[in-house]
């Protein structure tokens, strides 16, 4: 025990300076660890935010892709209808339904309305 008291009571500066250096190293390491921890937390928050944004954009892309496909189908239907309106069959159907026209020697049967 007497030896350990002599070490802590030493005044030549070597032991006290060594203790200060170790304390300074521990404090510096603590600050570095704290800064790295904060940076890791910030990075994690950013990664989570980007992941959720990516999922949202993927869902939005899928919805827009579905709309594009629906509009392409509509466009195809309109092209087909346009072709039909240019045909003789369309003209004949319109003449029969709107104007009530019939072909020569054609007999038309109509329901009796009450």
C-alpha cells in the first residue's frame, strides 16, 4: 500500500502528466464516438426516408402504367370505331335506325306498342 500512495503523491510530473494524457484520450474518443453515433443516426433516418419515398414512387409508377395501358386500349377502340364509321355497314345501320329507311322489297315487322 505504501508504494501505491507514493505513486499518486509523486510531484515530479511524470505520473500526473501521464494521467492527464489518458484522460484527454478518453475524452477525445468519447467525442469522436458521439459524433460518429449522431452521423450514423442521421444516415439511418435518411435511408429510411429514401426507402419509403422509393416505395411510394414505385406505387405511383404502377398506377400511371395502368392508366397508360387503359388509354392505349381506349385509343385502339376509337381507331376501330373510326374504321367502322367509314364503312358501308355503318351508313346502312344509321339509315335504318335513324331515318327508318328500308331496302327495296324488304318487309319490316314492328312490335305493336300499347
